[in-house]
């Protein structure tokens, strides 16, 4: 596969929307280490693929980083405890997306590492690159799987599957996604500013594993500080840094690949089909940590932000801490808080309960205030605004109509399964029609009703 | 879709200080949780009314109280009809979305200054009743309601809306003393100069006389993206190419492509009538096809039929084709069609 020149990058993609960025709530808040809560709940299924089964017994003592659950399936990733402590009896928790999962609670031991020690262990210190070229690719993949690394951008797809070399589909480029296009969220931005080194080194290790010759870090233009920080590390290591247009959903991998590399991922396909592996910046840092320090993925940065939270913050939290712990660490909700969202306001899930554990894919908690209910729906006047913004060039109003009337042939004629549910259509609809919501449920129903 | 849930209680083993003296009222709903409120259906209708202001101003300057009369009759009849039909259908009246007022005003601006009151009133009632309510109300109609109403009135009262109805020298208004530019051309081959067509100094339906006013209002609509620019662009391009190519070959003598562009209701229709979102295609490609079809049909009716002007029929014919255009212009998703399961 030929490698296009750098200047061929269009740096944007057609259509999309420009919601208010709202990064100011937390973008200048240095990442703060959340003290280990008395109890963490480690979900056994927090990734795409097969769930894990617990490999620890109740009352067993575990050290920080010990494996807690594992699976033999190819598409799965083990889970580890972020704290030293005592295992409790397995129970069930509900994740923000509504999925009920088995969780292993671990009661934290009284002595936990200091915040400084934890930060240094995860992101500080030296990140040597000299050994990378001599590394065995399959050893890297093995280490990444053992560390339980999954995509931290949202989909939580096991990273080792993406990095494993496939002779039929060679990879030429590792694309590190630092777009963070969802309004409000600043976790990736802060990580790029405060820990650019492990991100870049992790990307180089990923390139070694996948056999890619080129590493590109893509960041939206509205993060100049992050761009500068990454550049200061990347330039001397042969890693390219691209500033992309600030536009939602730039962070969707189809859009990032298009904007950064000018390549179009086929519908129903993967970046792999165009010779690319896309990894999130936090994932890249986790790869460096796993390979160079043998540390599993046990902590992540989460933005707790928005007008409805007392003190917006970026927190480095143990995976398994409760949403309630994070909200409490940020001073709790303001009285005018109206909606609490796991993830960003475009694709995130609103929370009815804060008794959900943080998972590897948790990027933020956004608390909106004031009027948050959608205005009442009015008839579609076929203005076509949804068509004008759909990043995938679909006709959302027709898809929503087909979904509403369960007209599956029509839904298929209009390519319903190509929809990635970014929500641009519902965001702009002048008639406040819940377009993406209808399409989302329509896809699920269609799958149930149309026999394969 | 929005259900209400109070803030969840804290408690259990991870009890924290999330509970506050005054608990916030939280809502739960599927995302996206934010919306672009800058454009609503109501705002779109207000945009159209705003964009029609230059046309209304020219109409009043030219036709004085007769223009005001047409506007008042047709607009109020449309709004009253909207209320009545909504009640008859047992639906909440949707007066405040402004769509009925837009239909009434568009209809009024397409009438001659001296049309009798009942032509505008009946036109407006048919526009709302047959043109819209019968199809299921806002967003459901196949044909542009204002044009449905006008077609009905034109057939019901041919003398009141025909070519001769425009001329009425006894009223003492300059504009009413001569035939409309298109009738003058069709009947006697007289060519009106372009400048009066641009400024709005000729006879015609009260809103159509000034090309400049239509362009000003139309550009505002396109800039607001309330109207899709592809439709006027396609129709203007089609008209200019279809009239310009023969002109290049034969040379221009008298009636030029610019005349075709500025005379009659062509621009008014291209910017304000053909762009009705409900009755035009959804996709950019479809809008181009629609605009080009409108431009060519107007020209064909002007040249080949007994009517001097063809905007109304061109819009109605293109409206009928919209479902077919929509079907033929389903866009290919980025990345190609969904692969069929193996």
C-alpha cells in the first residue's frame, strides 16, 4: 500500500456539526489523583467481546495490579485490581449503558501508594525508546493482552486484537487519536499536556507490534497546548503531529482516518482495511506502561465537568471506583444540576444512579444544569438539515421514519446499518425529532425481526 | 422521551457526600443531551416572513392599498383556515409555527392587485384545507399549499386571475395601466426594458415585479440556510443556459435571457416557492434536479403553452416528482453501500 504524503491530509471531513466546545470548565485543571476509595468494583465485562470470569476467591488478599478476571476468548481482555486489598463476594452492577455486569468488589487496604508515587508509576519517569526496534511484535501483543488494554476512547475494543499482525491486511500507519471531539471532555487533552512522553512512546511500540512504518498523532486544533506538548516529544522521534479542524465527530475513527490520512474506511469495515490502526492517546500511554513497566491497565483519567458540578476536575481514578466517588471528589452536584452524563453530551448515557463503577472506557462525567429537556417534537418539514450534517452521508429523517413505522425494507434501502449513531442529526433537527434515538432502536429491532 | 428521576440516594459501602441539602432534580433521556436551538421550525417560518419583507415593501410602494388588501385577506384567511381545520381534525392548532401565515403571504404575493377579495380568501382556504390539512398537516403535504390554492382560484375565477385581470387603468396606478411584461411579449411581442423588471416598476402579481427584492430576500434565506441554495442555483443556471445557448447562436434581439430571468415570477418562485422544504427533495443532488426541472418547466410553459407565465404549474409538476427524485437520489454512504451479508 502506498503511503500518501503528509500534505495530502485534508485535516477535515465533510459535514458534521460545531456544538459549543465547553472545554473551559476543566481544561486548565491539572490532573488530580483520586485517593483510592474504600471499595472498588471491578467489572468483569467492560470491553467489547467475551466477558471475563473471576479468577480470585472471596476474602483473598490481592496486591495492586493483580489479575481479577480473565477469559480464553480471543476478543476479550483480563481485568486487574487497581488497589491492594481484600476480595469480596462477586455481585452485579449496572453500567451507564444499561448493561448488567458481574463485578468483583475489592476492599482497599489501609495503606495505598501516595498520589505522587502513583502518578510517577503510571505516567512519570523515563520512557526509553532504544529497545523498541528490537522488540518481538508478538511479545508486545502478548504484553498488551496481559495488561488488559482496551480502547479508552469509548468502544473499549481489546487493543491486542488490533495490534496482532495479519498478513492479509498489512498496516502502514498507527493513528493516535487525540481529537476528543465531544464537548466538555478534557481528559485526553490534559493527558497530552501532562504526559506526552508515554503517549508517543506507546504509539511507537504499537507501530512495532503492528508493523507500521508511520506514526501520526491527530489532535483537534482547539487544543494548542496539547499539540505543543505532543510536538515537543514527537518531533525528535519521527512521529508526525497533525492539527485537525475542530468539528464533531472528528474523534470517530472513520472521520479521524479521513481527516488525518485522506483514506476512507469502507462501510462495515475497519481502519485495518485501509492499512491503519487507530488508538486513543490514553490507550497509547497504557501500551507503553504495559510493555516497558509491566503494569496492567488499572487507572484512567476521567473529566468530571460541566456547569452542574461544584468543582470541575480531571481525575486520575482507579478503574472500579464508583461514579458517586468521583462526583463527591468534585464537591458534589450543584442544586441546579439537571442531568448527569457518563461520557460526552453527544453520545454519552444519562445516569439515573451513581452506583456504577468506572470502566476502562469511561472518559468523563458531564453534569448539565438548567433546562435540559428537549423541546416537544413537531412534524418533520423535510428541511434536510439532518442530511446536511450526517458525516456518513445518510438520510436520517428517512431512517427515523422507517424505524418508527418498522419499515425494514425502507430502512435497508436508506442504509440504516451504516449509521454510527453520532447524533449530529438529532442535534440539529429544527423539529426536535429524536432522530438518532429512533435509528438506534430501529437498528436493534430490525436485527431481531429480520431473520438473518 | 424524558422521564424524571430524583437524584439517586447515596449509601452502601461507598457512601459519600454526593447527597446535598437541596437535591437537584435530574432527568434521564437518551442522547444527544444537547441540541442546536438556533434553528427551529418556528424560526424557519419567521425567516421566510422576514425575507418576504422587501417584496411586501415593493408591492405596497407599487400597488398601494390594493397590495395591502390582498396581503391582509389571503394571510388572515390562511391563518383562520389553519385554526378551523386543526380543530376539525381534533389537533392542537399550530398557528404559532407560522406556517399558515407563510402560505397566506406567499399566495397573496402571487395575486394581481385588483383580484376580488373572494379569490384570495378561497385560494387561502383551499391552500390550507386541500393543500395541507387533507394530507395530514404540516410536513405531510405533497404539493406546495400556496400554489394549490392559487391553481384552484385561477380555475374557479379565471376572469379574476387571468392575464386581463392585471390591467386596470381606471384605478390611477401607473403599474396597472399596461399589460404584464410576459403578456405583452406573448400577445404583441413588446419587450419591456430590463431595469424596470429589476427594480419592480412593471405590472404583475403584487410580489413578483421586482427581481431585486426577490434576490435580496432569497439570498437572506439561503444564508440562513432556511432555503436550500441548490434549488435557486439549479433553476437560475438551467434557465440561463437554456435561453443563453440559443442566444449565443442567434444573437440577442429584444427579449434576452436576462428578461426571462427577471420578468414574471421566476425568481420569486425559485427563491420562495420552490424552496418550500416540505415539497422539495431532501438531498443536495435531489435539490439540484428539482431546481433545474423547475427552471426548464417555467421556460417551456412560457414558450410553448397558452399561458404567459409558468411558475405555478412548474412548481406543482416538480412537487409531484419529489417522491421519485427522493427515491432516485438516495446518497451512497461514505465508505460505500452496506455490504450484503455473506
